C-alpha cells in the first residue's frame, strides 16, 4: 500500500484534475448506491408505503395535501425521487458491473483460446466477433433480451429481468476483450518460457491458464473500465426503451422513461434528476477510463 | 556407445498459400526443407556442438530433439528409444521427454515475468512428480539455486530483479530440476556479455562433470565451440557438411564452407 502511494501512477493521478474529479464522483455515486438503504428516506420498492396523495410534489416544496417535503420531488405515484434514484443507481451499477464481468470472463477466455490454438478455432471465434461487431451492441443486446424473454415462462419474466439484462449486455460487449487478449496471447505464446513449459509436459490448458493468462491481463482492466461506461448506458437505453429493468424495480433508465411522460406537462424534476445522475455516472466512468488507458496502455489509444 | 542419435533427420515446413489461393493461381504447394538428411550421434557425458550460420537448421534440430517439433522423416533416439515412436503412450512419451531439457537463447523471454524464481524451479518437480511434500520441494529449489551459483534467498525474487547472466543461471537450474540426462543448449551465451559468457560456460562444464550430463550445443560462435565441444558438426543449408573433433576442425578443415566459417569469425589481434 505504501508502495502504491509512492508510485508514479499515484503521483500522476493526484495531479490530474480530470482523473481525480471523475474518480471522486464515481466513488461518491458507488458509495451512495451501496449504502442506499441507509441514506434513502423511504424504500421506493415497497408499494405499500407509497401515498398517492404525494404524487407530483415539486422538489423542496411541501405537498399541498400531506405537507411532506421531498428533496427532489416525487413522481406520479408519490414515490420519493431521491430514494428512487439511489436505488436506481444501485441497479444500474450492479447490472453494469456484472455485465462487464461476464463480458470480461467470456472475452478473455475466448481470446486466449483463439490466440493460443490458432487455426480453424481462431477463425471461427474471430469471424463470429467480426460479425457481431457489425451490429450496434444495443441491437445485439435487444435481440438476446427478446429471445430470452420469449423462452422464459411469463411468471418468471419480472424476476429474471435483471439477470436477462446482465446476460444480454454482457454478451454484446465481449469482443474488445477477446481481440486485445488474442493479440497479446499470440505475442506471448512465441516466447521461450512457453516452450519451456511445454518441455515439462504441461498441457495446453495449463499453459494458457498458468503462464499466458497472467501476462495478458494488463490491458483488460483498462478495457473493463471503458466498457463499464458503455454497459451502464446500454442498460439505461434498454430500460428507457421499456425492455430493461421493470417499473417495480426502476433503474436510472426506467426513471428517465417515466419522467419523459410528464416532461411536457410541467413536472420537469421527474426527468431531470435521474438524467443528471446518469450523465454524471457515465461521464465520470468514461473520463476515468480514458485517463487510465492513456496512463497504463498508451498503445490502445 | 552413442547415447543420443539422429538418423536421416528431415524437417520440411509447409509454406503454401491457403488452398483457395492456390487453386485460383494454379500454384503448387511450397515447402522449405530446413533440415535435410542429418545424422549424428553423441556419446554419453560429452558435448556435441552444431555450428552454422543463421538459417542453417541448427535450431530446428534442437526443437526436434526436445519434441517441440516432430521430424518429417528420420528418427531421434535416446538410449535406443525412439523419441517419436507413434506406438508410445502419451504417458511414456512424457516420461521420456523429461530426460531431455533445454536452455534457451534469450535470458529475457525464457522466464515467465510473473512468476517467482522459486515457483519457476518448482514447476518441473511438480509436473513430473519428482519430489513429494512442499518442504522437500523448497529444499530442492534451494539446492538447485546453489548448484548454479545463486543464493537460496533468490527463490523469492522475480526474474526482472536479475541480470542477464543470472537469468541464464536460473534457466539452467530449471533445466536441471527435471533431472535430465541431456540438455540442449540453444545459443545459451549469445545474448550475454563476453565476460559473463565464460562464467556460464564454466558453470555448464562443471555441471556436466557433476551429473554426467550430455550436451547438444547449438551455436554460431566458434570461440564458444572450441572451449566446450568434444565433437563438432558443421551445418550448411540444412545439411551436415563436416564432422570432426575441435582440434581437427580448427587446424585442418576439410570443407570450403567450414574454412569460410572459420575465416569469417572476428579474431583478436
């Protein structure tokens, strides 16, 4: 830990205003999402606690019927927007992080196999990646989402919505991981320490996992950070289009969709606050990812 | 009695275009013969040096000897066992491969940068199941480090903490940890300083005496050859053109190519 604080990396980090600010915003948002149940004044998922009389309360103004005051106002069902945003942030971040984890594991494994085995397997995996890249990832995610919903029995649909969301976003973002890892694997496998590992009778799987994997993981962290921003936006887009998180468990995208219905009738806060939160989150993660890339792996630029 | 023998060894590489391109351009398959009908044999406990310029096929022979490449034709035998016998079970083949290890050319690319030296040396022991128990394995690693002139505390360090010559010592220790009978040295000193080269060669010589190892030495450096080899084979374009003892070769080369090779070496005045 001491070594980390004395490193070049930390020195540059503290002196880069963009990196420092974006990291602090991400940290702040992540912490408020994690501790949402402690910070939030109400539980937005608990339908019984909602009071319809509180509907459409503007921010910081007492409700004419109940006299309750809400920081960021309420939506049409009287749900406290501040609490809804905190819980929505939690879902957005969770879906984003899990989708990136899935994409990273899948991309790293497929890239490793393609790069090490070569031949027809390499061709198969990488041509499939090429084909997938010609479609916008949101389209791929919608396709997978639609298929999954079609297969699932109706009573499971809402329950599985978040899982389906994670899988569909994860499957649409694995290609950059696979391409980078494949490239580094092809460089590493020609090195003599791999030949030495073959001489002592290790099989391909052992060589890939024990020798190559630790040496190709460096750029994965950078790609994961940049992909996280993409995944959060993809989740918000899907939810905004009405195919993502259900209304009973709103993510930021769902909240923006709900808010959009009321924008022209004057209830601006229902749209504005979730949208600003999403903007702050996606922008900060993206800026931090860019800085990380320039710092750790300028070649990826 | 010869210990390791190559008989009519041939290795061809297929450099053809993809099938579809060949059919469209009506070109035949293209082959490169890297090693063409090479035969030699090495006595137990001696050093056989293969010399030749770049592209003469010496590294290809080294790779076939350790099993990284399979010969297109011909055989390599160790102790009268064919290394590429198709009837051998993978298990038996693995056991036989243990007896031939290799020291590589580059001291930088031959050690996994993410592994501690101790783990690098322990891996062959575990893979071949040579010593049981973590304590005994750690003791063996310390012993190996001392045998190559490093300190037992170096086991905890990473490869980048060592110099080129020290890394080559680690590489030698890794080859030794499989308890081999034969070590193929693929230009083990060509990436090192001249002052360090002599140290590494002396280490190899003393280890040879201690464990009665057989060396197949691949090199283009005639100074190295004269100091270690008992027998020298000269390779040119994949074929063995001359074979002799060092004294004979340096004083009375029979082939024009050998003479050219000897004259091409820079001499100190």
